[in-house]
């Protein structure tokens, strides 16, 4: 599991709030019952001294300890029963004033015996889905609703291979997975499968960012004019750090010397760190060579597995 600091902090703070709120809600319920049945207060006070009574009993020595302990236990049981009766007689459930948790397994601690509870895992994944940039796309564009029959027969076999490859890529993803370049005309399912990968890899617990090339470069641009001494981390550093970076629509950004140098730096940094990138683009090889410099194209063609999408525009067909 790896998540950005912001995600982990946000989720931990949610859990903290959740625990405080559980406590607050329980106190409200408790005071509600004290309002209608004030005799509960004395019972609760006595129950709260049980620990002290046990300690006192032990300090009196071993002689007769068992009897003393069993009488404390007996008294405790009676008080609990009386308490339950009072609650019932006022129409409350007998567990009305117990702590209530969203997750009973970990009592909203996020961990059970030092192992991460499934509720914490789900919270991290949900946060990561929300902040991955995939947004609403993720809902309608999964592997499960990718329809191979939309492709004309002569391309279906190739597209079926790509589909299986990409599904396998997502299912077997590790930080050392290969880089991919998804190429092909408009409406062939590149974005659809990119977001399907994003979702599956996020659900495996990885830190994934999906963003269009235009937005990525505008973040770099903004960082350029950011106050260097503000102490804030550059927005673009996440693109260098995430486990999987998916950049959609490469080539639709306004290409300048600055964006080309950012792209080179981004590819190079991630290659050195062995962190994968997936690009998707409408550009054909010739255009890539024309738009970007040799240092970029040699990496794109040398260090990326190329997946060529074919068919007719599924946007129109659908
Ligand atoms: N094989 C498919 N099965 C189901 N829906 C598909 C398929 N291919 C594409 N679509 C749908 O068609 C629309 C266009 O597909 P998508 O956005 O993935 O195309 P694209 O290759 O990214 O095109 P562009 O190059 O214009 O960005 C989307 O709504 C997508 O869900
Ligand atoms: Mg697209
Ligand atoms: Zn839990």
C-alpha cells in the first residue's frame, strides 16, 4: 500500500473525527437517559469504580481474595441487570448507552491486532479514487463494460488481445510494471481502458494519478510561477511520486519548449525511479517524432510497450 501524505492524513483525520463523534453521541445518549432516569447516574458511578474495588481487594492480601473478588463480580452483575431494567422500563434498548461504531471489527481504530482493518483500506481507496483525477469517468468505464462487439470484425481479434493485455496489466500491477503507450484514433476506447486500469490499480491499494496532458502541463506551468519560498510542495511533484501515472491525450497540450522539457524531465525521472507511466494519444508515430525531441521519442519508442487501438469511432457507434 502506498498513498500520498495528503490522502493518509485526510483519512486518519476522518477516523479521528469519527471516534470523537462516537464518544460525543454516546454521551448525548447517556445524558438523555439520565434526564428521564436520574437513578442511573449513581449506578454508573458505582460501576465506574469496579477497577478500583478490584485493586483494593487485591491489596488486602491473598487471604479471602477469591471471595472478595466474587462478591465484587456479583455486585457488578446486579448493577448491570438493574441498569438494563431501568433502561427497558423507559423504553430504551438495553445497549442504548453503549458506544456505537461504524465498524465493529476495529471499533473505528482502523487496525485490528496491528493489521489494517478493511474499513481503513476502503477509506483509503475511496479517497484515492476521489483524488486520482478519474472522477465520474470511473463509474461508467470499467473492464466489465468494455464491449468488444463494437469493433468491426477485422479489428476485433487485435482489440481483444489489447483488452486482455491491459486487464492483465491492471490485475498484476506492481511498481515495476512496464510503461504503456496507447495509440489510435478517436473513440477507440483508450480513455475507457485507461480509467479501467486506474480503478483496478487503485483498488489494489496503489497511489494512482490519472490526468489529461493539458492539466498536467498547466500544473507544471503554475509551479513555475509559484512562490519558491512559500514552503509549499509543488503541485506537480505528485506526478513524479505516484506509483502509476496515467496521462491522457498526449499531444493535445499546447506544445512549447517548456512543456517539452517538462515531459522529458517527467519521463526521465520516472524511468530512473522505475515507476510506470501510461500515455494515451491520437498522434501517429510520425507526428510524435515531429512534435517532441529525439530524447523524448527515443524513450517513448524504446521504453514503452505500444498498444495500437483500431476500429471505428465507438462514440458514434454507441
Ligand atoms: N469497446 C468499448 N466498449 C464500450 N464502450 C466503449 C468502447 N470503446 C469506447 N467506448 C465508449 O465510447 C466513448 C469514447 O471512448 P474513449 O473516450 O475511450 O475513446 P478514446 O480512444 O479515448 O478517444 P479520444 O482519442 O477521442 O480521446 C466513451 O464513452 C467510451 O466509454
Ligand atoms: Mg480519450
Ligand atoms: Zn474497521
